[in-house]
């Protein structure tokens, strides 16, 4: 896991644009990976360079920023991408990729230890983290390589928007016809006394070993995923959830079955909790909380808070530009990703939209197409497939039962079908863990409005089901489509 550069380091590295050779050496000394790439020769001039002109500056080298920059450059735009850290952003370094790989390791560990207990089949954290880091390094190099091949110039450093159409990186100023902010988000701090003591999901991927016990605070995507992954690596996990259920934006039947599954796998789930204080003594943490007005506490070797992610909007000079912000503190944009400042756009997690990698990528590609000449089709952001990579995993697309009833106005206008079954995979592993498939229909037309699945195959099934939903699939289509046997997906057909 590459360490985040301090701003002082980042500034030093940014000044490479003025004297690349000397600064490249200095940057190597402070441990930067690739101080600057594709710097044009003319920037070696000793005199302060006049602001050079480009068509687009993208601030942020995560999934959204990379997609925007590559698409714009492929359309002929002279494109600069500024990133203060390693290319790849949260998804590659602190999110989707390392999380999913750790989850594979954890699943294999539990399958091997159940089925091959007599041979002592085992996957441990230190082994898994080596595999994860190797893949993250491969992806980082591949992202940079593909940006180069597309003709994008990468500058490393902190970008500040000095004025509309003007971006400052260290000593260099670049004038750009368009600017796209794609700076992502960071873990929300826990605002209670001692809140600064807790780890966040960013830290987990840097752990060289796992704690013996852990308190996880939160009931959303990250809290559930990390509780599930770490429990399978042998950590004793207490999950403190402030609601009376997990995953408040998912279907209630799926959330309830998932809570039961996590409990069965040893996670102690505590609902209706409010954390009040965190303290540290004798090598352990104590988390004090109230539950239904009763004071409680739990001790553990580590505490992880996953209570949402706040948009990265600080230090960009946005306040001085009178930018408007949404309720979540993200940059407010219209349907064409325009901010309130002409020529300044924003996409992805730093805005007030859904914080999902494919959403940022779709927004960035569409925006680059629009800005540089080609009118592309926007992905349908009404039908967003999503997954929680716990064990079992959750996959969902479309309306939950509660959302469908609210949209229809009356419960009788909505019909649901729910199937609970034990998959062959779980039978083989000797586990009676039920899978749950729930479909939500328009009662009159039979049109499928939502699919909510709990099974390790759920994310893969839901990806294809998103297409079916967009094409208006009905109950009758599902009944008359031949099932593929033996799969878990066949439970949706026939
Ligand atoms: P989520 O918004 O998913 O969940 C936040 C959780 O924390 C909710 O249960 C929320 O409760 C709770 N919470 C909020 N404030 C507090 C507080 N002060 N004390 C205790 N609990 C609190 O955020 P995450 O951090 O899990 O993830 C951030 C985003 O990243 C997600 O929304 C998702 O978009 C994205 N993500 C996607 C993944 C995927 O696609 N698999 C994986 C990881 C992240 P309440 O419900 O009451 O608000």
C-alpha cells in the first residue's frame, strides 16, 4: 500500500514541472514513485514559465478521473491529469479491488477449513495481503500505462483552482478550457470523544496482521463487508449498528437474513446503538455506547468506523469560486455535471451523486464525450446494480418492496415473490446457510421492479438482471425462460 504523500512532499514533487531533472532526483529521494511523467521539454526553461494552455485539466486520478482523461485525450483534447497520490484512487488502493481480493481469501479459507479440515487447509491474512498488494501494484502500473498510451500527461501534486480556467500545481499554472474535479471522498470521522483513535477502511488494507478482536461501527456497505471479511480471518467482531437493521438502503428481508447469516458466522451484531466514547488503555480499546437507553461497553484490540464517506472538496480553492455544495457536502452539479462556475465540472464521489465506481466512470466518459465533440449515450443511472461483498453476498437492482409501495401509492399494487433455499455450494460445505431471492413486481402488469438476492453468486446474477430490468422483463418472461441447472440463478426462472 503506497503511503499518502504529505502536502510538503507533494508540493516538492509538483515543482518538477519547472526543473524536472533536479526535482526528479529530489522526488526519488523523498520516496515518490514516479515524480512526473510526460513532461514536455519546453517546461525545462529556467525563467518562470508562462501559463501553458491545454484543453482539459482533470483533478484526481481515481476511476472517474482516469476515465474522463482517457476519453478526452482519445477525442484529441490536450489533457493533463493531476493526482497527488498513486494513480487508481480509492477503488484500486483502498476500496473495491483490495476488499474483493481479501474477501476471496476469506471465502477460500472457510471453504478449505470446512471441507479439507483433515488437511488443515488455511489462508491467512499475511498471505492474502501479499496477493492483494501485488494486484494493486499491477493495476496502478496498468492505469498509468494506459493513460500514457492515450496521450494524457500526468502531473503529481496538489491542484488548486486559482481562478476559473486556471489550475495551479506547485509553481506551475495551467490554463484550461475545461476543468473536471474528480477528487473522490474520504472516510467520515467519528465525532465522539476518542473518535480520532479509530481505524478506517483505508487503514485495514495496510494492516500486516489482524487484531484478535475488533469493534466495527456502522451498518452500511463497508461496515458489513469488513465485519464479514475479518470475522472469516478469525477476528472476534462486534458490529455496532445505529439503526434496528443492517444496510438501511437495501430490502429489509435481505438485510434481516444477512444479519442472521453474519451472526451464525460469529459476528455479534448489536442494533439501536449510539457510540458515546472511545478510550484506550493497556493495549486495548473500550467503546462505550447506549443501546435502547442503557449504557453498555465493549473492549477490543482495534476499532473500525465505517459511517459514510465525505466528498474531497477541501484545498481545491472552491470556496473562493463561490461553488455550490449539496446536502452531503459534495459539489452540486446539474445533469451535465456543470458546477455553478462556467467551465468547471465535477463527477463521482466528490459530488452529491451515488458513490459507486461504475457511476463515476460512466459520468466521466459521458462528460468527456460531451465536452470534446462526441455526443455519447449516458448510462441509465435509474437502474444501478449494486452489491455488498459480504459472505453471503448481497446483490440488488431496482426498487425495494418499500420503495415500490411508496412509488405505487398502495401496497396492493405491488407483489413480491421470495425464495429461500440452501445452495449446492453450501450443502457441499456442510452449511445450512439459506440463500434468499426476492423479486418485486408491479401486481397488474407483472413487470419486475426490483431484484434482491442473498447468495455468493448474487452480484454476478444482478449484473445481468440489471439489463433485464431495463428491457422491461416481466414475470411471464421469467416463467417461460428455460432455467440452467444446477445453478442458484435457476431459482429465478420457471
Ligand atoms: P454507508 O452510507 O453505506 O453506510 C454508513 C453507515 O453508517 C450507515 O449504517 C449509517 O447509518 C451509519 N452511520 C452514519 N453515521 C453514523 C454515526 N455517527 N454513528 C454510527 N453509525 C453511523 O457508508 P460506508 O462508509 O459503508 O460506505 C460509503 C460509500 O461507499 C457507500 O455509500 C457506497 O456508496 C460506497 N461503497 C460501495 C461498496 C460496494 O459497492 N460494494 C463498498 C464500499 C463502499 P444510517 O443507515 O442510519 O444512516
